[in-house]
C-alpha cells in the first residue's frame, strides 16, 4: 500500500509539472498573439485572452465527467413550479411599471451555416419575409406600444455576426424599441495534440477566421459586464433580463413570469429562473435540472459518465429539459461577476477544420450558472415556449398554417386538434434553405399532419394537403413530384410516384 501511495503521489506530481509547463507555454503563445494587436484593440484583446487563460487553467485542472452521478437527486417539489400556478396569480394593475424594469436579451452569435446560409442566422427569413430579428423587434415594439413602456432589446453578437447585424439594425431606427449590442469574447482555438493556440496573431480575417471562436453563451456574464452595458442598464433602473436564443420563436416576454419575479408570493425574490418543459422522445439529449449538493444544477449530456447516459436520456426519471429561456437579476450578475464567483462547467467541443486539423474549443453554457445564484427556480412552461428553428424541418413547421402570426408572435392555430406539433424529417436534399424553398411551390396544409418523412429528390406543387402519417421516399436516380392540389393522407409514396395506403 505504501509503494502504491508513493507511485500515486509520483504520478500526481508528474501531472502537476506537465500542467504547469502547459500553462507556461500557453502564456508565452498568448503574449505573442497580444503583441500583434493594434493599439485600438489592445485593451479588448487583453480582456479576451485573460478570460481564455482562466478557462484554460480550469480545463487543465478538471478530470473526467464533471458530475458525481451518486450525488444527483431529483429536484425538490417546490423548486420547479408549474406555469399554471404562476399564471393563476393573475397580473397587477401596474404591469407597466414591472415591464419597465425588464431588458430582453437575445443570443445572436450564431451563423446560419447549418442551414446553408452565409451570415447571421437571425437574418434568415422565417415567416412572410420576416427574419428572426424582425419578429423579435415586432414583439417588443408591440409590448412597448400596448403598455406605453420602454423595454429595450440587447443583442449579444459574436465577431462572426456583429458587422452584418449592425448594418441591418438601421432599418429599425424608427421602431419603438431601443436596441443595444455587445460582443461575446473571442477565444483562440487550440490544437488538440499540442494544446496550444493555432492563431499566430490577433487578426481574424481571411484564412485566420478559423483560428478563433465565440466561447458559447455562458460567456454572456463576463462580456455583458465588460462591455459596460450591464452598469448602464442598472443605472437606468432595469432589474431583470430575459435571455433566450434568437432562433427560439416561442421565447416571448411572459408577463406572468415577470410578475412572479418582481412580486414573489413569499416576498423573497429569485435571482435566476430557468424555464423548463416536459421531455418528449425528441428531446432526450437536452440538459435537465437536478438537485446537487443542495443546489439546483443543470446537467448536460456531455457531463454524464458513459455508464449512466441511458438513464439520463430516460423520459421517466428526468422528465424535463432546459429551454434556455432564462430570467436573471442584473444586480446578481454584477455581484457575482465582481467576485469572480460564477461557476460553469467547461464544455470541450472537438472540431476538425477544413484542412483536417483537429482542434478543441473550450465553451460554457449560460444555464449552467444557475447554481451560483441565490434562490433559483425552475418553471415548467408549456411546450409552446420552446419553438427552436435549427433545421429546415423546423422551418417548414413555422412557415405552415399550423401557426398564425400576430405582432411578431407565433401561436398554434386553433384549428389544430392536438396541442403538439407533427414530427417532420426532411432529407439532405432539403438541408439548405435555398434548396428547401425551391422544392415547395407553396407550403402544404399541415393542420392534420402527425408525421412527415421526406427523402431524396422530391418536390411539392401548390396547395398540397398532408394528413396523418406521410412518408415520401424517392430512390436514388428517381424523382417524385407531388402534383398541385394533391391530398396525401396516411400514404407512403416511393420509387417513381407509386402512392400506397399507409
């Protein structure tokens, strides 16, 4: 036992030496990068690289999955409140004064590359020529006009989306919404083998764009604080932010949740509220809220030890997942940021660049900070508040007659008999937005659709109706054109347009 202990001590000493060497080499490389920064970018670059250095230090310290599975418990009953209970409290007469304490923040750092688009994802047209950003501005303008309030919109851009977004913002100059932007940090990608940055200088244009990345939405706390905008908004009397992904069309301002935050029934305000919703089979990978060491904690699939992944995905044990709609107290962000006390697990994101080089990105997720805040709460909201558009399959749903559009908000059509949306799977011929749009002469009637699978070279004529389960598979080399006015109900269409009953 003694020799075993000695060898373990030797191993950990050896690991410590290697860690110190890696940190030193990283520092040398980051200093070289900083030396290439022009004077007007020096302060900003320094802050970014300092933040990255802290993250890298933690990355070297942590080993294995970041949660001890044995400590995970179901959250206590009262820590996740049903939305119905919060709604039942009604609204006070002075809802305008409550709204004036709110800021809407949209995470706008993502590009539309997964849908074959260049530029920011928020500028993709989703409904009647309106983009994600158009709909967001319309929603907030409608609030401000209806209640005579001044709810501002803040966009967290990344270096990938900032220029294009700022150009487009001019078109809203006459709308009744103040719009602010700040930028996420810009961190260097690391070579997977050497664990050193692949960037040789601070530039991120041309061939150097691949050297840098925005470090996930967990960066919101530091970059919001560093931008000075956090202090500005607190100075204007703002108290809460409502944060969500710009591509989640269900994430509109909810007055009942806001009232619950500002006028808590027990008198004690929550610093952090996470909207969760019930899992379906499609959501088994979403992060879930658990009780861990007497705190609410978000656990993501990447943190789960391999032996427990199936248990994590189980819909019966973990019934809810995080929608990434979050309500956070501004004063709490400021307090925790100044104490350097926001603790978020590191997500190691491996990627292969176009030239074949394997790199890793160190990222964090905004919801993971829930355990650092006081008196956190989960609210189990209706599924309609989670309507993300990640693929053209999602786009088909939101463009269809399943939804009606009113003042920038999408609501499920009253004509649909079930509250859930159909399951839609469009094949690779539909992945890019321009290909998808070319294949539909008009969006089919989907009010009575349960399930749609389309694979291969398929096009849809005008005024097609889809009902029940519809599966359309064009074999390689074949093409299927669904004729204008066709009604497909419980049909399998395969090969060269043979239509069979399902």
